[in-house]
């Protein structure tokens, strides 16, 4: 087992970096300057968010490729040929200078604008290269393509996506989807398209050169680089297009209902076909890790719980309530029959029932209520009761209900339509059992609140509860066995140090497997609590799992300062975080700020004393050691607000250039003293 030494570092999105030379977004070359700052501040590791190509999506967790780097982080001025075009093409120079001037002092970068503009300039530089003029790769580019077999399918995919104006490949013509490896290679070699295909290969070669050079500089200065590998891929990704056998497009990944998300979360990403991955000895995942090891010394496996089991939601559903775990241990029909549930009772438990009166109370029209229900349900004979089963339609779900236009069909008003759809969508998840396959059922995550469960007598509830518990125990063993096999294959593929994002884990086999495989867990101070004890006390820093990474905040949370200001009663007592209600005299705003400032420093010091082998707070939290870097509203220093899609998310920029931070002796000293 590899010995992991204790160290401190900082986490920052690459795009957040500012330097004097680049003025729009952080770039691969900026890592050199940031390594200089890290060294002065006594930091030994830089953790980055994912830097894979995410196309038009600003979220780095929505990648279009598991292998390709994002061209948005290229330093244009460092590319061979840029200077010649800049000096010889007046229009190019004018547009480039205007681009830089417009974005120079922006508080946050404009992802779409920067992404599109850089692509525009890169195409013009590429057009003047010998590769573009001859439609033949240089020896350097040819060698790069040969060493990276993912480049050809990626380039063909990206060129097709460009021709379709970035539309999802699922909306492309049939002739452009479902291509075999041979067909993709044939497209690549098409003389009419080769110049365009080579553009994307050229981009990736430039990305790798810049990133590799900066990483090598960091390593020479004894600064480790930690990458971030999202577990899931965008359904519109090159990988899903070129390797459909790896993914299950009928299911979407997410998370079940909880206190903050009563309908669960549907992330929209396809789940994996682990059976096919296993048959190939997990080669796609291994290749992905080997590729990442060119740049990283350590890596963070996002949502490591998903390697044990993923919450899988039918593609036709909008929320996550009718999801189930994959893999699962299904309950057979005969198991339920033995408990006394015949065919009719089983249907009652697994198919939502809708009375005509529920719709009639909205439409005030019996005939129209029947017309509406016929679209979604099957009427039971001699009863004003309907089975909400899609009326035999394949792939029926809550999404189908939402997308059916009742107003256009002249069945009701807009107001009535909304009420009807809300009711039916809610009813769609009103079940005790979910039929996941022929004669196979799993308990609904929210079965306890279902109409059918409430109708059972205590004896029936007890029988089903015992059956559900037995199934759950069986599943836990399956999850542990599968995850051990998968993660063993993955972690042994490279020498990188593995870390796992294990937040929200609720079953004991996860930490057991992680410890066995030497995978570092994650300890976020605000969520590191004994949740099942009264008062949910914070875990003392001295009791943190040594094989873990301690941090103050993450990219999906508020910053440490924001959290502390929202929790003014927090105190530190002998290394433990406590909540203490105090009755104190009125204090001035200046005194409050001073107290909060001290709290920031005290909490950082306390974190450094944690047993965790690594301490990696976000850069924003370290910059709180000097008030001149504070923004007036700490919300502005967030990287992402989960559940929202806007121009704010993922566009954070640090409040000063790296050069300014490096010259700040007080800041560097304060960080180093931690």
C-alpha cells in the first residue's frame, strides 16, 4: 500500500485564474505562475475542476468527451502561428484587441462569448497553418493522433456537431449516428472533410502541449496536480455517440428524494452498461485514467457512490421518484404471491389508480374528463377508476404527461391543464412497488406515503417491510462486491493517488471498500457531523478519518465566509466545532466584521489540525485571510449554485492577478503559517 504524506493545497477552477498577460479566462499556461504563488504560500498541491471539452455547456461536469481537453483554456498568444496572423491580418488584430479589451476587467467571464470568440480566432490561425493548407498533418500532429486513438472519433464527432450547429447527435440524420469504428475511420479519411477533421486534432495537440508543459513545471517545483473525473458523461457526448455499448440510454442517473429534494434529482446523464464494460475488462475507464495520468498526480472520482450503485430513472420521467438502484435485487411475483398478494392486489400496489372524479373536479365535465384520462390511462370495467399505465404506450412516464398538449386538443383551459398535469404527475409516483422488469419489482423509495401502502393492514405492512429489508441486505452485498471489482480495476490502472467524493453516503460498505483500496474520502467541515445523534454534533477534527481530504467548502456550496456569516453561533472549543447560542450586548458592524474575520482564520487553523492526510480548501477561503480580497457579497464568490442554470455558474474569477497574490507577502506568510 502506497504511503500518502500529509500536505496542504488549494482548489481552484482553471478558468478562474487571472494574470497580467491573459485577460479573458484562466488558461493552461497560467498554472506555471500559480505554481510560483503556491510555492511561496507553502502549498504543495493544486486541485482543478474538470478541464474536458464541454462544448456549449459551461458546467465542467457536462463533458462532451472523457478524453479531449477544452480549447477554451488555450493561450492563443502561445500558439505557433498566432503572432504571424496577428501582425499580417489587420481585421484579425482589430477583432482580437476588441475581444481582449471587452473582457479584460470583467468580474466573471462570459463563457459563451469567450468560447465562441476563441474558436473564431483559432480557426483563423489554423487556416494559415501547413496542416490546413495541405490537408495533411505535420509529423508532430500525426504522432499525436497515433498515440491517442480517441482523437479520430472525437474529431469526426466535433465536425458533425459543428455542421449541425451544435445540436445534440440524437437529432442528427440517421446516417450520422450508430457508426461503427470502421465507418468513423472512413469518414475521417474523406478527402473533402479531412482538413476540417484535422482542425479538432490540431486543437487537442495544442491543448496537450500547453497543459503538459505547465504540469511539468509544477512537478519540477514539487507541486502536485489533482484532477477531477466526473463519473457520468453527457448523453450528447462523443463517447455516447461512438461507444453506445457502454451506456444505457433508457435510464438517467440522479439521486432519490431527500429533505432538500422531495422529488429527488434527475441529472439527465445516461447510466453505464456495466455488463459490457466488465466484458471488456473496464478498458474504457482504464484508458480514461491512463490519459488523465499524463497531467495529474492525483484524481477525484466524482460521486464514488455511483460505482457501488447508481440511482437510475426511466428516460421518460422528469423527476427521480420512480427511479431504482442499479444494480438491484428484484422481488419476484411469486415472492409476493406467497405473501398473499394476488394479481389484483399486486396491480393495486404497482400501478397508480385515478378516479374519474379527480379530473372531473377540475374540468366540471364528465365526458371531457374521460377524453383526458384516455390519453394516459386504462379504465377498469364497470368502475369510474383508471389505471395510470400509459394506456399501453411504450416509454410512458411523467415527461409524457407534461408534453401532452391538452389545450391544443381543446380538452381544457390552460389553468385546468396545469392542475391536471400536476395531479397526474404526482399520481404517477403514487405506488408501493415499481415494476422494473417482467415479473420483477422493487419497493418505491417513497412507498410509505403511497395510497396503496396506507390501505394495507398492519400484518401486510409487516410482511412487506421484512421482504424489503431482506432485499436491501442482499443488495448491499452485491454493491460491495461490484464496487470492489470495478474500483480495484480502476485504481490499479495508474500510479495516481485516488480520491472519492463520498458525500451523502448512507451505507457502511462504502468507507470499508475505500479504505481497503486506499482511496481518500472527502470531509467537508459543515457536513462532517454525527447525523444520527441528538443535536447532530460536529465530528471533532481529531476524529477525521486519516485517509481523507479535509476542506472548508466545495464548488457546489457557499464559501466558508458565507457559511460562517450565516451561522454566527458557531464556536471552536478545544479543536471541536460547536453551536452555542449566546446572549450578548449589541456590537458595532466593525466589531462584527472583526469577529468574523477571526473566525475564518481560526477555522482554517482548526482544519489544518485535522487528522485528514490532506487539507485542500478552495482558493476563495484562503484569500479570506486578507480582507482586501473580499467581495462585498460573499455569494458573488460562489462557483456554482446547484439546481440553477445561468451565466453566473462556473464563471468565477479570482479578485486579483496571480502576480499580485505572489507579491502579497502578508498573504503568502499567513497561508504558509497554517
